[in-house]
């Protein structure tokens, strides 16, 4: 297995050096830094980051590639929904009650610690020291304890509040910063809350995911798709999680860009028409059973085999896992530093029935970057039930089928006066009852003379109603069915763009041999913030004019480029752009004035070729479009070689 | 002047029909519609909209064009900053205290009305009825009153709270919905407020503009730009305004996409190097004086003349107004439905010293779509002062200059013990004093033996300090100055993407002659959601296969396309895509199987040509890249003519 602490050239990865490069080149910065440094700042700006020009361009390029790879390739229906979300929507979706992490209060200092992170941090520290406490003179760890700790860590995501409380008590876990005791864990809802309009009676939250907006529009999306199934909607946008105590840079942030696909599929037809395009792809899988046995070693298996053996539940889930792998490869992610890990039962979000995370290996360990969840019919069902709006698909059957089924009939002359303005809602609730429900209700109605059925929200806020035999009849009938109605299942690949961006940067970072100060980011052409550096060798006005002409020419071809006409040596300008991940560099010198030739330098090899302007332009276009390789370019043009550059 | 109520074909504009097209084709929808329609929904989702697939694509295309026209064209430094903003930042910027609208409470019903809109609505209704009240039998308006009302309406944006209170009292203005009296206006801050982290002690707001994030990073941006001035940063992102009572669809929303440029310029050098590229452009200007005289007629004048005559304050402001005009033209905005209106003194945001809005004419009247403000050095100055961080530019002078100047010296042996950890902050405050301040402080110090100076925030929260003669000396010295220090001025073109999108859609909407049900959106190719419709004439598998091959071929060329293989008639499929604004349509029929030819239809004229697949592909590429016109296409291919289509 690849180690998390080596660069792609095999050197040791130095996170401090790496981060200093990213900050120096303004890939990102802590938001509100000048305030945080001010003595009077009492706020909390942790987990908030701004992207500077190269980070912003890299992010835009990743999003652009995502849109092409997923949305355009499969004609997904892209939406842009609001972040501001009324409380009622998120109450129904379960987020108000269940979207929480457990936190412990430091009993002395009063600050809050995320409970699972606290346990993991302390146990890892003990394993590292080989002792049962954080201090040196506590008893040494026995093998049984080492195994126990490792077992807990392998399934740390599977503990609920009680489980975490038990661990903290049993293993004497305290705040590692000051050895203070901590209070038992309490839940903390992760959504930012506010109110809308001048009245404070209308609470809203910032969405924790883009998915809900897509679900609420399912009916319109299906119409737009002319009723045809299956199909997917997609959305790219900011989402928010009010993390308890974020510490790990870009990996745990409170405001982040999510790119989410909601693929709607008939629950009885989870095959995928393009499955065979991905079935031979080999994935490293770490399934649920392996983790529960206390192990963390993944096995490699083709997607076809994994679906056949039911390790991956169905073709559609497998199809998207394959597509995710292909996307990560296009971005430049090291294929030996990816794995797919299945969620444990208690770790899964409340809406999911299965979930695989694509994790990337970084210096922080394995980082969840893409979730691929099967949300079943959960969300569409709860929203349909609450609002009384059908979010089902009506499928016209090829031939009508004779079916025997239970049918419920309301006596409208009586239910009208009885339920008044709620009558329609009660009617829709009765119509929504399925056959299993009707069969048991029929028996109950006969036995008790009345039944209670669940309804969408009524005007008094309750969500059920009692119906007596006078109001409701349930009987068995035979009819010709020509339309089948079902609520689709949702397969959801969900991409944390910031985490992908950070992990990718770690993986493409290295430095020139024997010179840790000369860093390089080997970003592929397709995602590099700038594709071409243009560097005039002197400040001569004619060279300057050529630089601007070349820049405009590249811009017209849609190729992002940057002129560096500063007085720094050419070596320094190259080095600066190596740190920015700029793959190509053109220099313009006095020979350019006489013979129209320019040089083209490749970032990773530092090899330079020289050719006429048009030849070099054609090479740049070919490299970008993938019709020519750098080897082919060096084959047809005069090579300068990778001489050590003046720095 | 163009009328707001005619389409581009001269027909009367019917907003209801227009909006039904946009909703039917899912350009946008009210957010959370299925909840709003639910009887139990007590929340407020007004001013929140979701974009469906065509709206989302149109928005992305407008943003893409904006980025190319502004950011790439001038190498602006694009950033992506957080929406979540600590209160202290927005307190300093003035938004916590001043970013508010005035609202009146209905004295009976208790709901809130925006005060300026209330006054305008009532006065407009009286003018329309010709009476002094909202009821028919109130006295008729005299000419003097009509003039008075029109005068108030022309400068309605110029009234503050007291002014609005006076108008409401003087003109007996009541809630037009129920004739209830309203209470005097009170301010309502327009920012959404929340808290960050588990402690409620850390208040945050959702940003009302992207600008502040850019300003706080000014130092890093200047470094990234290698110290070179002038330059611009830019940002595209969601911003939030908690509007009091939004009613006008996409034009007044609580969550919206802003695209903002912050151009940093030496206050003594507001010339612009590319000014002559725009100086001959004619703009329709409605300046401040004209509005205060009660008139609303704009005059046309070249930008060059406007700057020379000081109607537009400086070249940089004029340059961006010209660039905005060119951008709107590229989008397809009707040039006769644009004007630039200068803000009135009380209308301007608290940070601006001058502002021109680009307004587009719609059925709602003139709509502010782009603001072009001169924010002077306001923001950089207040943030630098609060945080004690320099946000100034240091310019190395070509030659040192001998200057006589006041100099302040602190006795550090005494200030250290006196101010302890605040000593550095006091020191920086003294260093930041300018010559005017020093001269008057010198006199005061001599007279009173002590002075009070303003400081960045100190550890006790105060922002000033008293310094006696024992601590501070101020004297006149002569020295050689080789570096000039200044805080840049900021020119800020700020684009409300949603308002531009809506206004553009109104302006490009029309219908086929004598058939109001057949709507067309004449969006230019560059911004249309889909460029090409592919329609196989039957469901024959071979036609279907060709459709998919053509779609993939277009996709590879980066051209967004849509296959409609539904069983609807070809006329209906064209009509659907006319409403989606799809400029081109390809049909595949049985001739395609035998001779490889396809047809290409142009949306506005309905003219069709027929040619070989490659010819048609070349035509599509040429039309998109602007190297061929539709006239040239019809010149070189067989024309079918615009026969009335089967519908």
C-alpha cells in the first residue's frame, strides 16, 4: 500500500513545507485573517477559507471537468436551488432531529470537543507512546489493549452517544490539551440557523446538502424529462455544516462546495444500461464486514465481480462507483491512493440504506472525498407524505394486467362536513395507502369499527386521523391495471470539491532533487490554474509587445495564461510557476525578434524545445486536447535539454 | 424611447403569458413550492427561487461570458471567499449599523411593508386613478398635486426614515391592501444573522456582497500581483439580503448571484490605459441633477464627452461603464432598453461616493442590474484602521524627493509599561497619522500638554488613547522621501446576475404572428441553454443511433445539445425548443440513412437548410464561433423555406 507520507517522487512528505507553498502562492488562506490576528477578535473563524486566484481557478477547473464528465456526458438535469431552507423542510427530511454530532464539554475550560475525534485522538496518542495514559510513566500497553484500541479505532464511526460515553468512561479519556475531565457527550445540530423576513417566527437553516432542493422539484424534473425514467438531476453549490471544532485545514470546513447527483431509478430495475462500460474496472474495496472485524485492509476486485457477489448492492451503485474512479483518474489523483470504504450501520446518515465513500490517502490518513449513497425512497416518501403532493412515477404498462386488490372508499358526504378544509388532505392520505396497509386496516376496521391512519400535516398540525366504518369502507375488488405507480429510489454520488482539491494538491506535490525549497505541483494540464507562463527575457518594449500578442492569441483559443514580465531571473519565474502548477512556459528573447522562434518548457522534466511561434502554438493546443504527447513534441522540435536553471 | 410593454416584434408584452412559458419550461420556480402549497406551511419562502435545467444553464452561460469578458480579458484576480462573515467585520464595514431598509408596520394586521415601496405604490395608484385617495369618490388630483407626486417619485430613493415618515403623514398614506393606518418607519437590517460553533457568543452574518472578502485579502492580492498597480480582483458568488417583503419575482430576491469586480487604483491617477477603446461609445445617461429637478429623461453622450465634462467623474469609472455596455450587448440586451442612472446622495450605499446603475427596461419599469460605484478608499481604510494592518500601497518614487514634514515620536521606555500588550497597536496608530492630523495635533499638544488619538481596537475594546507630552513628541523635520504610501481607491462594477437574466428573458421574448401560444425566446447562441436540438423523425432504432452519434459529436466539440426522440410531432418538438430558446434544430429522417444528409433549422426565421452531416456540423461551429452568419449558411446550402410547421 502506498504510504501517506511519501511524495510522488518517493521523498518524505513534509506538510509544513507543502502548506507554506500553498499559502505563499495564495491557493488559499484562512478567511478574515487580518481580523483573527487582531487582539480584539473574539469570534470563531475556524473552518472558513478563502481561495486566492490559483485555488479559485483550480476549483473552477475541477468543477468544469465534473460537469463534463457527469452532467453533460449523461444529460443530467442541472439545477441551482437556494441555500436558505425553511425549517419545516428540514424537519421533514429528518435533519432538524438527526443531523448532529456528539460533543463533550471540557469540565474546567468550558470549550467543546467533538466526542469521536476526542476518543480517536487520545487512543492514537496512547498507541504512539505505547502507554495507557498520555503521560510517560503510566503502565505500558499490553498486546490485548493494543488490539482493543485498534479495534475501537477501526469502527470509531459506528459509536452513538451512549457508546462514546461508555468509551470515555471506560478508558478514562480526558481533554488531551490540559488533562481536564470532560462531561458526557451531548448532540449538537450541525446546521446554521437564522430567521427570514422581519418576523422572527419564520426560522430557516442553511442547507447541509444540495439534495433536498432537487428532491422537492422531482415532479417538475420528471415533467421536464418528458416522464422518462431513469434520469438524474445534479447540483453544484455551497453547503454548510456548523462543525463543532474544526482543526484540519481544508479537510473540515464549515462552508464548502458540494457537487451532487441524484439518480432516480425504479426500485425493481436497478440495472444500468451502461454498466458494462465500467464492469472491468478494478476497485480497492473495504467493506462493512472487514471493518467490523477490526481490520482496515481493502481488497481489489472488479466492479462486475463485486456486484455479482453482492458486495456492491446493485449495478447502478456499481456504475457510479466506476464513474467516480474514472473521474478521479482524470483529475490526476494517484490511483494507488484511492479506496472505497463502505459505511458502518451507525455511521450512515439517517436517510441512507447503503453508502460507499471514495477515500483519498493524504498526510491526515484516508479522507472521505466522495460519498456514493443509496438513499432508497426515503426523501421522496417523507416529503410526499408531509405535503400530500405525489412524488411518484406513473408507468404505463405495456399491457393491462388483471389485479385483485384492496380498495378504500370514503363517504364524501360525511367526510366533507367532518374534516372541512382538511377533507382533501384526508382523501389523499387514504388514496396513498398501499396494499399491505389496506389489508391490515380492513381487518382492524372490521374488528374495532374504526382505524387511525397517518395523514399529511393537517391544519391543526397533527398528522393522523381516526376514521370510523361510517366514513370509510375497505373491500377487495378485481380491476384491470394499466398504470403502475412507484416512488423512485435515489442513488447519490456526492462530491466534496474542497476535499478533492486539497487531497489532489498533496498528491501532486514534490520538490526538485536535493532542493526542498524548489517545490513543484504536477497538476495535469486540464486542471492546472494557468496552462502557460509567458516570460519575456528582458523588459524591452518589443518583447513586451510580443508577450501581449501571444497572450491574446492563447486567450482566443480559450487557454488560460499568465505573463510574468517581472525583473526576476528566468529561473525564479519558472520556479514560481512550478509552485503554481503551470505545466508549460514560453520564453521570448531577442532571437524571437529576428527569427520568430520561441521556447517551450515542460514543468516536470524542465526540458525545453525551440520552434516557430505557430509550431509552439500547435504543440500547446495538441497537448491540451490530448492529440499530442510531450514525447512527440520533443521528437519534432529542437530540444534544449533540462539544464540546471539559474535560480 | 422604447416602451416597456412591447416585445421585440412590436407586439404588446403580456407578462402572464411570458411567465407561464418560463415556468412551463422550468427556467425557474418558487423554491419549496410543494411546501408553500401545503396547508400547514407558516413560513416565508418569498424571494427564494430555484433554477431548473434551462435557467441553470442560461445562468452558467451568462457567468461564463462575464468571466471571459472581464476576468480573462484583463487578468483580474478571481477569488472565492466565504459567505459566512463574523459580525466584527461587518460592524467595521458599516453594514451592521447602516445596511437597512425602512419598514412600516400595519397598525391592525401587524405585517411589515417596505416604506419607500409603500409610498411609491400608493402615489402611483393615485396618479393612475387621478384622485387624491385610493377610493373613487375622493377629490380629483389637481395639476400641482400631479407634479408634486411625480417629483416625489423621481427622487423616491433619496428619502431617509424621517423623510418617509413625513411623506406618509403629509399624504395620508395607508396600507393599500386594506386601508389600515401604518406606524412610522423603523429601520430593518437586511442581513441574515446566525451564530458559529457550539457557543452562541460568536455571531455571524451571511454576506450582503462579495466585496468585503476581497478587501480583507487586499495585501495578499497585491503581493500575488507582484506589487504592481492598478489591478482588479473579482468574485462570483451567492449573496444575501433579508428583504422585508419581496413581491416582484426574480427581481427582488433574498438569495442571489453577484459577480463583482474591485478595481484598485491610485487616487491621484484615475486615468485608464484602455480608456480610448470605449471613449466613443454613446451612453444614455440620467444624471443626479436631472433627477433632482424631477425629470427622468436620459440624454445620450459619448463616454469621452461625459468624462471631459465631469458628468462621469473619471476615466476609470467611464471605462467600466463602457465595458458594461459592451457586455450587455453581447448578451443580447436590447440597446434601446438600457440606461445609466446616477445615484442620488441619500440613495447611495454608505460606502460609496459616486455610483451609476446600468438599468434595463422591463415590464416592471427600469430595473437596476449593474451598479458601478466609486467606493473611494472607504473600505480599505476602515479595515486597516480597525485591525491595525496596513492595506496601503508603497510606491517607489523614480527619484527621492526632499520633503519637510511633521514627525511623531513615542518614548518607548514609557509607552511600553504604560500600554503593555496594546503598546504595538498604539505605536501603529501614531505611525498611521497623516500630515494634516500631525500639524493640528502638534498645536494641540503644545497648548494642552496632551492629545487624544484614534487607534485600532485595543484589548479593552476602546479605540482611542490619550498621550501626554511625556509620551509623545511632534516636530517638523526635513527628509528624503523615496517611497510614497497611499490607500487605493476602489471602482466597483457589481452585477446582479439574476436580474440581468430575468430582464434579458423579457427582452428576447415574442410570439409567432397571430399565435400568442407559440412563444419564442430569441436568446443569442452564446447564452442559449442548449445550442442544438436533435430530433429523429421516427423512433426507428437506426435514426435513434444516429441521433446519439451526432449528440456525442457535438458534445466533443463542447456544444450543448438535447435529443428529443419523443413521439410528439416535429412541429411540437420545434415549438418546445423555441420556448427554451434553442437556436438550432437538426432533424434526422429516412433520407439520412440513404444519403447522409440532415436538416438544420434556425429558430427565429424557421428557415431550414439541408446538407451532408459534415457540412451541417461545420455550419454549427461557424455560427457559434462567429465565423459564419445564417445568411451565409442559407447561401451555400439547399433551403427548405419557412413553411408553416405542423403543430
